[in-house]
C-alpha cells in the first residue's frame, strides 16, 4: 500500500513546462522584492517578468460565469491567465497555516 503522501516525482503534472516557467517568474519576483508588499505590487512585477520571459498572459480578464447554462451578472477576474489555459492567482501573505 502506498502512503498517501508519496513522492511528488510520482505525480504527472499537466502543463508541466508552462508551469515551471510561471513558477520561475514568480521566484524571480520574490528574489527581487522579498515579502511585505501588497498583491498589486507583485501583480505588476509579475506582468513584467511574464513579458521578459515571453510567457503569454492576460492580466485580470473578466470571465463570464454561467449558472445552469445561464449567464449571471457577476464575472470571475483572475489575476492572470497564462498560455490561454493556466489561471494564476496571487496571494501576498506572511505565512501559511495548516
């Protein structure tokens, strides 16, 4: 029986190459700024890194939400959509709890 916390190397990731590029851009922003800023600061800096790294993205697009096949008045606005398929949401926090 496998432990439920088995090695991450055993997992298959979808969009692996794209994900590594996005994570690399995030680490570059963190390396340059560190922590302590508002999400809006990281959002702007990450857009610069995406441009520099030639990562295709849309910043804060309004996505229509349907409920039971009917559009509602509210929109979902993610921070970024990269490669037309990966949603990136930024969170600026000092630590993570269980």
